[in-house]
């Protein structure tokens, strides 16, 4: 794959023993009763040959719905699933740090409670880490789960946003929603004060001279916000944290770099131009709003969320594989970038 800083990963040596490699999955959830069962079962059903799945740790933060009951039911039938209850929401970074204090495996996979992996997603994400020790963190391609009901404006915007993320990540990795990472990268835990967890971990990899790997063949599925307003609040929060990350650690995610964004926009079909203009307006306003939040000292450690009680309007199957409308042609190539 040709691109900015693109590099091809060397194949794993045949016959190499990987039996010592162990992986723990961390799932971080707040009121995710609509999806948590599919997410957990999706990880339990992973086809792994390069590492051993030791545990799936579900960290429930301030849950007030049926998330805990669902997780407890799964723990009773599968000993690999462990439940960690945090009575109060203190932000995902705080939850990740508590998770790090209780695991000791070589490799980690960190996921939100509403991100459904395909059966080979973890294997594909681990492959670069195993093949080349310089790679420290990898991420998948994120697609929107198919809906059984007509798409709303928020759905179209969400789908376009992740298409652009994909086009940017092919040039220079931007990892999110679900990541695989070496435990050594986080040996000192995540620093306080910055709450965009994936981008923060990217900055830690960069500081250690490691490589980030975007693996577009590894597919995971997420769900669109309930409304355009909720999408805007999400983008504002992310913009504020990216601004703070740049100030405090001097790191800029690839999705904040204009040249990469312009190149990504060239991949959008012409008939989606009105949608692009609407998304550009929302994103520009969110970034200005996010900078204002940082200037005013507003913290986004904990944010308002709206969780549906059911995802019955989405197509989710028993093996945690969902279908999505996707231009899969570009998903056949793996792009890696050096930081």
C-alpha cells in the first residue's frame, strides 16, 4: 500500500512458537444492556491461533440498567469472563487504569461496550504485534452496523464520518473504538488529565518510538448516535480532548491534519457532497467549541450519554457478526505507518 509513511509488515516466520503469548480483553461499559451480550460473545467466539485468550474482563462503570445482570449471567457459564464493578463513572481512562492493575498478559485488547468484533478481528490485530516487535498498537476498520429501519440523518453522517476515518487511516493510522496494544506500552498506566484514551495511547507509542498499525481487514461494528445533536456533542468532546492532547503532549491524531483530511475527502462519491458539507459544518463548529471548552477549563472526563434499551432496529446475529454497507475493496490492503 502506497501512502504517507506506509510500510509493509514482514510475515511471521513459519514454525515460530507463539504459545507463550497471552491476551486479555478489556470491555468498558456504561449502561450497554442493548449490546453488551453481543460484544462479549463476539470476543469469546474469536478464532485465535497466534495467542491464548486468557480473560475477557468487563469493567462496568456506574451502570444503572441491566448490563450487570447480563454480564453476571455470562460469567456463570464461561469462566474466562470476569466482571469488575466500578460504582461511579470516573471516565474511561480511570477505568482502563484499574483494569491494567489486575492483568499481566503480554498483549491487551481494549474495547467499548458497544463495539462488535467479527470472528477474526483479534487475530488480525495481533498479527502485526507478533510479526514485528516495533509495532506496539493496532486498530481495525470501523463500520456502522446495518439497520433494519430507514436511515436517519445521524446514521448517514456517522457512516460518512467513519468512511473518512478509514481514508485518513490508510494514509496514517488513526486507531479507535477497539485497539490491540502491548502491555509494556502502558507499564506506567495512562496519565491523568487527558481523556481521549485511544489518541492518548497513540501518543505514548509515539513517545517510545514504536509503530502504529491500521489493519483494515480487521472489521468491527458500532452504532450511530441517537440524533445529530448527540453526534455533535460527541465530536465536540473529542475535539476538546485532541486539543488538550496537543497542548500537553505535543501529539496530533491524523484526523486533525488538514492535508490528510483533504485527501480523504477526494475519495467521497459526488452524490454525497451535501452530506459532506453538513458534516464539515458540524465538525468545524465542534472543533471551535472544543477549543473554547479547553480555554474555559471545562473537563470532559465524564460526559452525558444516551443509551437505548434495545438495538432491535439493527442487524445483529448470534455469532456477533453484523452486516454493513461497505466499500470493501479498500479493506483488502493493510496499511502501517511509522511514528
